[in-house]
C-alpha cells in the first residue's frame, strides 16, 4: 500500500508504506489512524522527496559543483557566462575533441539533441576537480549521469578524493 505525502511546497508523492513508516512521525500518524488521506510534511520540500532531483542525494542540498555540471549539461556555459567571470581562473568548453583556448561562447553550445550519437551511445564529458572532490559529489555525479534523458556519460578526474578523515587530518597538521 502506498501512502500519500504532501511537501511544504504542496507537491504530493506516493511512497510505499514500509518505506514511509521508517519515519517515527509518519509511523505514529499511521498507527493513530490519522493518515487516511494525505500526510502533510510541513518542514519537507519536494526536492527532498523527488528521486529525480539532484538534491535528493543530499537530503535537500546539492553542492554548487554539481549544479554547475547539471547546468552545463542542459544548456552549456553561455547562459551563465557573466556568473562564470566572477569565479577565479579561466574556463572553457570544448566539443568532440576540439580545443579552444578562447572563451566558451565561441564554441558550440551544449545541446542534448546534437550530442546524441546516431547509434544510441552517449557522448562522454570529462569533469575535472582541481583540489579534490568528496565521495558524496562523486555519488551525485553518478546519480546525474544515470538520469533518464541524460545525453552524456560523465567521467570524473580529480587531484584528490577528500574524506572527513583527510579533512580533519589537514586541520590537525596545521594546528600541531
């Protein structure tokens, strides 16, 4: 049996009862018979419940790095060119083995329809993180790559994988 849950932004989701009752609040509402229709969740936004939203991976939050990759995949860098100028360092967008050292607006704009290969394979996109990436960000990129309608396979390159232990060690080294 599925329970209907209503988020704070008034979107309704159906969730299987065994999954929903893992929450003690929902479990008590079901046991008390208060869950006849739709269970309101006043402190929960829909992106937390929607498994197709990137914020689902982080329980409502998604890092800026993942949002940038998601935006670039959908519409390229050109719409956010002014915002990218606020970030330090150069940026570029290249397509199909071509390289351009000029600003990204001189290269082809990203388009899922253009980049799909005729035989059904998806184009590859290399996402590089200088300075490190967390396991959670890698998970979010895998999640993004697995989304239906995604025109790209994402390959992640990084200088370091950062964990909580490594981050804590860095602070201890600097203090000691």
